[in-house]
């Protein structure tokens, strides 16, 4: 079994990203930051996170998107601003199909969300700085099991929001 931490839209926070890394470092196989960290890639706070560039990340250094394979699943990771994620997931769906991704991680909207479309799992962990549509500042941890993906949602203090936990079966 593999585990993946997903966070996004931290917008300059440093202590919180360090705390998340230290809190979960020994339990996860991959830590993903979906952009808008507003930190340079050489900042030690972002060390250990697979990070993409968001629309508020200036100066370059991060890729616009990346692909990673963990636990037999292929992840496509992007911030989302170049895919119009605030209005549709269709553009991301086409890209995920193009690269044969099972799971898509993105941010940009600051809205926590998870859904399966045509066998692809789309995940937005919300924001640990400026959440929208919820009060909690959230991030996710995925358990990649053989036949399913188990999603847990946490607030910035590390408290699990158990009512938001979900399980997905991917084709």
C-alpha cells in the first residue's frame, strides 16, 4: 500500500508546509504541492514536495505540470489555471486521457473536491491558506490500495475531517 499527501494554494505559508512535511514524512511515499506556494524551488520549506507552478508562482523553476507513478497509479499534477478548472474539468479530463493518468491533482480554485469522471479520479485538496466554500484549511492523504483509493481530508492542525472521507474504485 502506498500513501500520497496532496496540498495546494499555500500562498507564501512556510511554517505550515514544514509542519505538514514533518507530521507525515514517515507515513507517505509522495508529497504533492499543486502550485501557488509562492516559494522559490530552492526554499527549504518546499523541499520534499513534488511541486508545479501556479499562476501566483513567479520566477520560474517549477514545471507547469508533471507526471508521477506511485502504487501502480499514474498521477497527472497541475495547478489548473491553464485548464479552466474553475468552470469545467473537461480540459483536464482530455489531458489525463492523453497521458493515461488514473488520478489528477490540481488546485487554483481553492475549493476542496473529489470526483471520478470516466474512470479518472480528480482531486483538489482545497487551500491551506484561503479556502473557498469551506471554513477549514484542508489537505488530503490518499491510501492507494489494490482495488480502490481511500481519501482522507485533514485540516491544517492535522485533525481528520472524517465526514469528508471517501473511497473510489478506478477502472
